C-alpha cells in the first residue's frame, strides 16, 4: 500500500530525513519509535503533504501512485489520513459542518453524490460512539476549548468518518491519561481490518499494549535503523535509546 | 462641476417645514466646510470628492412589491418601516402598535413631537465639523422616527428598510433617523439598505439617545450593490447605566464610510460597537469609530473584522477618548482583517487619547492571511484549497454575526455571508 524509498527531506538548510525506507501492506500495523528530533513527525507531515519540507531524494508510492505529486487534499481523498499530534482549534466552524465538507469532498472524488442528511447524521452518531464523544461536541467549533484527550478522540472520530486506507497516528498517545488512551486505542482496533493499514508514531511503548503492532521500527537521525516485532518495543522500553546508539555505532 | 456649485438652487426647492431653521444653519456650516479633500486627516484614505454625483436629486417615487424585493420581509415578526427612494411608504409599512412606542416617518412626526425634536434633533452630531452630517441636515428628506417612552419594553423588533429602484442613476439621498429610548426602555432596531443595480449615493445620519438604564440593540445592514457609495453617521449618546449595542455589516459597495460614534454622557454606561465588512473587486470600506468617555466608570468594546479580496481596500480608524474626569474607564478595541489577495490592502489606525490616570484601555490590530496550520488541517481531511479558505474566512467573519442577539437576523446574515464568500457548508 505504502512504499517509501530512500527518502531525503530538509526544512530550510536542515536535513531531517536521510534515506528512509519503509513498506506497509494492507492489514498491517506498523509502529515507529525513536527519540525526540529524529524525524518521526516530519515523516508523518511529509506523507500527509505539509508544504514546509523539501524532498531532495527518494519517493513515496501509495497504491502505486507517486504520492509526492498529489496535493494534501488529493492525498486525503485517495485515502491517507493523519491524526495530528497537535490538532488545531478552529473557532467558528462546527465539527459537523467540517465533517460534512470532508465526507462530501471524498464522495465527489469517487464519483458519488453528496451524502443525504439523514444518512450523514446516522454515520456521525455511530462513529462518535466509537470514541465515546458526546453529541454536543459535534455542534461545537472544531476543538475549541477541548481538553487534550478530547482533541485526540476527535481525531479518531474523524478517522472513523473518513474511513482511510492508510492512517497515520502522530503521537496520538502523548499526554493522554490511561482512560483516554484506552478509548483511542479501542477506536483504532475497531477500525482495523484487512484492507487498511496503520502507521503509529509514538514515544512510549505503553500505547503498543493496546494497539498491537505487526512491526516495530526504530528511527534514529532521519533513518529507520532497526526493525522487529512487538518485542522490540519492550526492549526499547527496558533499555532506552542508548542501546540503539551503541548497536548502530554512534 | 459638482453639485456644490448649485447647492443654493437645490436648497430653494426644499419645502418649508419644522426643520427649516436647523436646515439653514446646517447649509451655512456645509458651505463653510465644503467637501473633505484628501488632505483632510479623517479622509486621508477615502477620497470621496471625486466619487460624488453632479446633482443632488432623487428619482420620482415608484411602486414596488416590497414583499418580493425582500424575501425575509414576510417571514420576520416586527414593525417594518419602509422607505422607497427615500420617501416613507405607509402602504408598504407594517406597524405593530404598542403603548409607549411611536414609530413612523421623521418628517411627519417632526410636526407631532416638536418638544422631542427641539430637545434631541441634531444634538448628537456636530455639523460644525462633520461635512456630510451638515449636508444631510440641510437636505434631510425623511427617515425613521422611533420614540420609546419611559419604562416601555418594545416587544417586537423595529425594521427600517431603505429600498431604491433600479433604473434611476446618480441618485443622491439624505436620509435621517431619530431614535429616542427613554429611561428604563428597551428596543431592538434593524436598519437595512437594499438595492440591486445602478449608481446610488446615500448620505445617512442616525441619532440615537439611550436614556438612563435603557437598552438599544441596533444593527445596520449594508447589503449594497457594488455601485453604491454611502456615508453613514451613527451617533449615540448614552446616559447613566445605559446599554447600547451597534453592529454594522457591510457586504459590498463601491465606497462605504461609516462613522460610528458613541458618547458616554452618564456613569456606568456600556457601549458595544461591532463591525463586519467583506470587500471584493474594487470595494472600498472605511470604518471610523469613536468612543468618547466623558464620565467615570463606563465600559466600551470595539470589535471590527474584515475580509478583503481582489483589489479591495479597507480602512479602520478607531478612536478612544478618555477625558480627564473619566476615571475607572474600561475601554477595549480590536481590529482584525484578513487579506485574501496580494492586491487587497488595509489601513488600520488605532487612536487612543487618555487624559485620566486610573483607566484600563487596550487595543489590538492585526492584518494577516488565513492561518497556514488551520488551512493544512482542512486540506488533510480532503477539502480542496478554495473551499478550505472559504470555510476559514467564514469562521473568522462569523464571530460578529454570532454575537447578534436577534435569532432571525442571525440566520439571515449567516446565509448572506456564506453567499458572499461562496461557501456552502
């Protein structure tokens, strides 16, 4: 589904990704771990299409298409979803209206008519329950005055509404209490199926007790330096990142 | 050649009425002041002189179906005063009678309420300084007279519709309101200027008196056509414990100049002055705001928001005066504009003059673009760039409309705003 080959990227003069390669198939959950400033969030932003970065080498294929040639909104309509590390607050636009615009943009892209009101409301109702989001939140402005946990639940709600092929969770667990973490993880597990894939970026092994990955990648200094199964995450938790530094010889 | 060359001739054609004495002194003032040139500090960014029609005239009265012209006219509940080409139309108007409330034509009521006219007419505006207010006073044609007696809570809102026909060109009208809300009264007023095509020039003055502990909610809608030039004065005087909320909504117009002034004459008065303007193409929209704190313990809030696209220009000049005796004043001002194109421009000038030493005054002015982070958030959900920008612009602008109290008006303006911004959420 997703194939990243030898990706190099910089912001300004600073090189952040230095030859990253990754392959994700449908039905898989991949976790990316690594210390701060190693390029994990940059990778998420680049896949989603944020403009601040310059790609100096390499390519990203999504279902065989050159993803880097698509605009961020086209990528989303094709089925890429980014759950933001820091979801923005947008006063004046309700989550309901926002989601209606997003759902219809996707439908139009796939040659479908706009969703009928009744069907849309039923969809919203079903998906919000997945992350235990109260109905009142949907008529409020996007994320305005939401707690950290509510914002992250809203991200997963949006993910559920848009039913992406590839979902990237950018530190969705950071700053969440255990209850919110369980709700978010439950939501993800219910959305998981053999047709979609998840890329879970995290600092903490804790999340991976709830969302069990098929692969764990350790990222360091703009590259994936080690790949293993879920036991690798436990090892990281036990030994810290210095162990990796020693192993790769820096 | 401009109309000022023939001003005496034009003045001769006005019927003698109760306002004749005031008219004459206003004419003298106007002749002394002339029209403001670009050198006039208050008109620096708004070059109006060249925009005026050559004649001061109005097309003949005409008949029209008000209900079809204003789709929301029938759906709203309230008193509806209709002025067609500047003249009061009793047939088109709907007046919900209530004891303690007088609403109708300014011209007719100037004969019926000489005492109130003596006391209030032309007392809020300074015709020795304000060129267009002087011109308006000399040539007043008609407008709304709204008189709310002591302790009267006006149950239904009062709508004042100004409708102009499509055909006549170079129309230049001088409309005038007098609004008096006596002690402990409460009223909501919506004034709406509408027309569809043709060059129009309005010079409008509205004087508002908010008595002790009275409340006036006033919305001025400028849903013009793009050929409209309009100068407006909304002058309010507030007595002790008075509450006054004015909102101007300008969605189009060739040149619009609003002078929204509030004078705090009594302690513990509150004035909220809000404005929204959307400029496109070559629209020029100028808001000159003044709050004059003359006595202690008053509060004022100015919140202005604008969206400027294409080659549109905006002007915001917000004055707060705090006089020497006006201790414990709390005055706030915010002006924010979003520019959607490289050609659009905004001139913003906060002007605070504070002569008292124990006051709380703050102001902020921001001119910018749609937030990149917010835009990316919408794009990342599959919404295309144009729609996303539209949604964010709407969200920015909607704050002013959301603050309007009257639900039907809020719904109506919300739709108009979406239309203007071409969005369908």
